[in-house]
C-alpha cells in the first residue's frame, strides 16, 4: 500500500498535473470504507478472521497484476486508477475489521496497548521501506522520464508479490479467529446492533469522533504530498520517497514510545493533546519552503499521528465487548472513509491558492474542530478528563 502511494501519486500527477485528480483517486479508495465497512465488521464477527485476511490479500494480488499489465501496455489512464482504487478500497473495507479485531485474540488484555503500538510500528516500518524503495526504483528505471510506465509498472509487480507473501504468511498463525454464533435476525440486524452500541456507549462514541477529525484534516497531507514535494520543494520521485520514509521513521519512534506506555495515566487527556499537537505541526509543515524544515515537521507529524492512532485503537479495543469488537472496528473504519470530505476542500484550496496554504488551512481546521468537540460534546470532554480505562469504560 505504501509503495502504491508513491507509484500512483507520481503517475497520476504526471498524467493530469492536478491536485484535485489526486483527491479523486483518494476518494475512489476511501469511499468503499463508508459503503462496505459495516458488512466487513459482520464478517469479522461471524467468520474465521484468518480466512478473511488471506482471501483479501489474494484478491489484491490478482487485481494488482491486472493493473501492472495495463500500465506496461502504455494504455493506462486516470480512470484505471479510479477503478483499481475502488477495488482495493472495497477489499480493505471488508477485511480490515477482521485484522483489527484479531489482535486481542492473540494475547492477554494487559498487553493490548503494547500490541496495538507494535502493530502500528510494523505498519510504519513499511512506510519507510516501501516508499523509499518505490521512489528509488522509479528514479532508477525512469532515468528522469516522469511518464515512464515501465518504472511504475515494475513497482506494481513488486506490490503484487508482497500481497501474495502476505496472504501465505497468515498460514503461520495457528488461531483461526473466533467466529461468533450467528443470530437469526440476519446481517442488517447485526449492523444496526453495532451502531446502537456506539450510540449507547458515550466513551466509544467519543473515541470515534476523536478518530474522525484527524482523518478529515490530518490525513490530507498524505494526498497532497506529491504536489507539495514538486511544487514547493522542487523534489523528484526519490525525494518524495524520502519524505514519506521520514514520516514513517517518526511514526516508528512514536509507536515504540506508545508500546512502553501501557500503564500511562490519563490516556484520554493525552489523546486530545496529541490531536492538538498534530494539527499545529501540520500547519507548520505547510509553512515550510526548505527540505530541512519540511523533513523536521514531517517526522514530528509521523510520531504524533502514530502515537495518537495507537492510543485511540488501544482505548477502543479495551472499551468494547468481545462479541462487538469486529463491528465497532468497522464503524471506526467507516468513519475514516469520510476523509475525502476533508481532502476535497483542502485540494480546492491547493489548486487556487497553493498547496502550502492548503496544508496550513488543514492544520488550522483540525485544531479548531478538536477544540469545538471538546467544548460542545460531553462525551469527548469526559474522555479528555478520564483518569484511566476503568472510568472510561463506565462513561
């Protein structure tokens, strides 16, 4: 996935030269999260989680091979990235709740926060290796040709191989992932039960709100980074790979710190504070015009975002009951599919006023919304003032 961010962003921006087109491709990937995540949660609670994950990675492998063939044929268009993004997004929406809900079944509750942080560390390690390798591979094969389909197609072949390895690796896990007993009311009733659970448990609602805001106005940076790299910093594909890898390095540091903080007091307070810090640093990144400062701020963004997301995921895992875990994780993921609601207006600002101004605006809105929710939503305020998990669970 992280290699694909480089390859897709590089070729799409070369083909169209539009930040709005980058946003459309992001929408094609994120929209299925809104449409299919709830059903993915039902699958996670009703089927073997290991089988769901294996099937998802196998399908992604096949689709990536098809996309590689289209790119190699020199017939690739903007719309190919749209349908491929929609397919990838659908598979992710149907399988990610199983991935998230599987973690607590593999270890005791006291290690949940450490496990979520280490899980985030592994994901962020790929944010260093993947983008750097993809950027260097494109630069090496393309030799300065920005429209080289041979270079981008080669990256997609590597991605397909990694999907296959990922699927086969699941065979090494000796637990299938518990399947809950089916209810006679059916799938729609299971989905409604998940939504009702969030509504009736204010701490869970607050955690999901504090997850939505960063995805709306913290994550547009990922979409606009190819444009910022080229238009503001004057960078090339290898520079883009370096920037994303720097963000990943910061994220590894942040998640490893979280892994040592399983007994951290006032986790809700730290969650809100990390949202505010993330917002501020996003605006500072938008102000950067030199690679040194941009690298410094993007490392900080990586650390803060990883720390924030690990903390949020751990709190959710500890708060919800086991039989609802897949569906609650699917609701959390569905809320992430709302990210284009933030990406599109920020991309509009980028097209008309510059990508730097757009990122400054994104960080300012991020901070403002966090403060508004803290002031207006009692559940968020109680979460910020909570002293520990026990109080958080009782609301």
